[in-house]
C-alpha cells in the first residue's frame, strides 16, 4: 500500500458545483478507480486559496498509471475541466505533496 497526496486548483465561484458533481460521482468512475487499486480517497478544500488537497491509498498491484487512457476517466476530466486548472487534454493539473510526517 502506498499513500499518494497531491494538490489541484479550483476556479473561483465553482465550489458548490464541484461538490455536487462529486456527490453524484458516476458509478462507472467509482468502479474504475476501485478496480485500478485506488481506495480511501479524500479531497479537501482550502477555502482561502481554492486549492484542493487529495489523499488516496494505492494497492501494491494498482494500475493508476493507465487511468489517463481510459474513456471514462477522459469523459470525467472533460466534465470537470470548466471548474479546475487543467492540462491539455483536460487532465487536472496536479502538484505532488511530499510526505513530511505520518503517525499510525
């Protein structure tokens, strides 16, 4: 198991819509993430900066690196692109967050 943390950036005025879309996450996307070895996935919001902080756990045999090529993932990114800073192809911009402290 690996813990992966990263930061993303929301655009102004879209917090409620971002939350609504995640509250209604597509079952096929949820299944894809689980089948890819992702679990215990949380996204936190810094309301002052609109930065999103994501933390997820990866199973040892995960296939997370294949997600950018999956049609469901691409469709989700297209759906979310108006709300976030994205790269070409609409993948959200991610900034990795290094682990500085962990307590079990």
